């Protein structure tokens, strides 16, 4: 839109808003406003309305209505697209992010334990809600309970225990995915002779607590 035309129209807007301009000026202003949102906004700030006569300005009316419809569709489409993008990123985050399974919420004291097979292999057994875990994160402790890669005082020459922490996807955690009370999962942990360990524990990383699941006899 020609800025010079806009300046002329803006000079006429006060007269147009008060309805005291000539018929020819009124038609020029109405025609311009139907195509220029900036001048339309200026008129609205003055509290004025577009003054048209149905018999002479039908084309202008149709053009204004068409512009309004297009603007509404564009705004609606932009809002819908933004909402879809937000939902997609939210779903992607929930599916691809995991979190610790709360020790008390999932009753892990009764639903997680370690079994030793006849050949000495150690297996982690999860039952009920605990079997809904998607991931298992390992941890190594020393004789003082310090954890590798977590505590600066960890003594690598005095390894004592092997720990596990159950995690699940955030989307499952929000729904608190429940499994059958009878369902069990057995997960191989390690051959107990792989290194000198004397215990296997569950590490509650949310509260920085360790719960012994198995001890060497």
C-alpha cells in the first residue's frame, strides 16, 4: 500500500469518522480502508465505522467481508498449528524422558528382590507395579556407601556393592502404569564372580537412599 496515500487518508479520517466529508472523499476513504489494515485500525481507534451505501459500494463491502474471513482463517490456522506443535513436543518429551520409580509409591520393598541361580548368577526380580519399569540404571558403591560417578569420595579400590535403580517413561509415570500383581520379570544382573561384591542394593536416587536386596553369605 502506498504510504503517501495512507498519509492522505489519515488526514481525512477525522472528517470521515464524523461523517462530514464529501461523498467523493467518503468513497475514496472507504475503498482505501477496505484494503489497508493500518488505516482501518486508525479509524477503529477514533471510534468510527465504515460508512457505505449498499447500492453504490457493494464491491467494497464484499472485499471487506472477504478480508475479514481470510484473516480469521489465518489466525485460526496459526493457533491450531501452534497447538499441534506444542502437543507434539510435549508428547515427544514424555515418551523420550524417563524418571525414577518412587520406592514407596510403587511398593518396591515387596516388589523388587534378587535371586541367585544354582550356578551363582544373580537375577533381579520385579513384580506388580515394579515390573512396569522401562529402564534399569546401575550403580557401584564402595565400603563407605559412596557411589561411583556421584560421590567424590568413592574409593575404586574398595568396591562393595552393585546397585540398580528402576526408571520408567514420564508418560507412564503420569498414568502410574500398573501391572498384574502376579506378573514377574527376571533380569540378569551379573555373575557374582565378575568382581568382588558383597551386596546388591536398590538405589533410590530421588532420596539418595540404598536398600539392600542381596548379601553375600
